[in-house]
């Protein structure tokens, strides 16, 4: 059961729900060709081709609190990362990681926070409703992309270009990212929302829906178009385009310190279920 914070726009979710969302997000990131390993007391996301820590991480940690047992489990985890030739990378759960001082123990063993974030759950769906007729400013359009083969030829490439600019990636990544998006869109669980301003692609969002949850990700606006509410529009379009009767939770992540984005999501009816670091072994 969720309890809404009256001032800080926070939610409290029980551990079973947190685990459900952590599993859902990990499975969503695995689409289309990554692997998820259920270790019993943790989940491991593994990309067999890309060594980027973002795609190779351990989450939903529920390890023993006894110091000796914890040290054994950490040693096993580090050995697994070593066998996989991946850098040890752990995302603790907001408020529900076990032991409760997991972050402090990992930091004592050489892990460093490289920039964590909030997980935010849609608690007021009415605030994130579909875009109404006449709501868009002149020159602004927003539409959903549900299949790479059912859309304009340039749409996927334009979405990739927006993401590269929005997140400061090297321009050479555009073609690679477009290829990944086309593969992703072959999965019926995926929807993209793309906004144009005077014909120029300006903002994008992605929704991944299955097992009663929708995970929103890749929400970005090109720097030259920020401050115009486009991020909110593509978020709403993604939610509306992925709406299903069985969806109980719609959620997303936002980087710590990105207050404009967090305030935008709060206006759209989202509330934080907690903030946690992103830990890499240095």
C-alpha cells in the first residue's frame, strides 16, 4: 500500500512492490538482447557484447547482515563480475536494500557513487492524461511510434538524434542508437513518443509495458528546445500510448540533482519512492 507524503511528494512502498519494480526495470533494460540472472538475493543484468557498466549491474540486493556472511557474499559477487570481465557495479534499492547499511559497507570496500537518482511512481494518473485537442502550441506535434516498420522512415533516426543531443553522447553514436531502437521497436511491449517543433525533432520518451507495469525511460529534450514543456508532453504521450487496463504501476528514474526534471514529473503526478546512489568499484 502506498502512503503519500503531504509535503515532499514521496511514496512508501512495501518491499515486495519494490522488488517487483526492480525486476520489471531490469527485464525492461534487457530488451532486446541482454540477459537477466536471478541470483536469489540479487538480480544481475548482463550485456554479452557491451561492457558499459550501465548495462552490466547488480540490483535488488538482499544480502545477510552478519559481517562474515556479508563479506562472503560480496566476495562471491566480485568474483562473478570478474568471471564475466565486467566492472563491479551495484544499484542499491531505495530504502529497502539489505543490510540497511549496504551503501556504507560497499563504500568501505572501495565502491564510489557515480551519480544516483530517484525512482518515481505515477500516483495521480489524472495529472498525466492524454494530450487534449488544441493543447499544443503552434508548430508543435507529438506522436507515438509503435513499430519501426509502421512509421515514417526518419522517425527512429530522429529519435536517436534527439537522445544523442539530449544526453550529450558523441554524434557518432546516432546510427548505432537508431539500430538499437529499431530492434527494440520490433517488440510489441515498446512505444516511443516523439515531439517536433516546426518540423524539427525535439523531444522523445520510451515506454515499456508488461506484467502490469510501465517503465518510462530515455526521456530527453534537445538543449535548444528545453523550457517549453516538451519533456512533459512526450511523457504523457508515452503513458497514453502504452495504457492498458492491467497496468498497476507506471514509474521512471531521474538523476539526483536534476531538480527541473523532478519538479516536472511531480507536476505530472509522480512521487519519489526514494533516492539511492549508483555504486562502481574504483
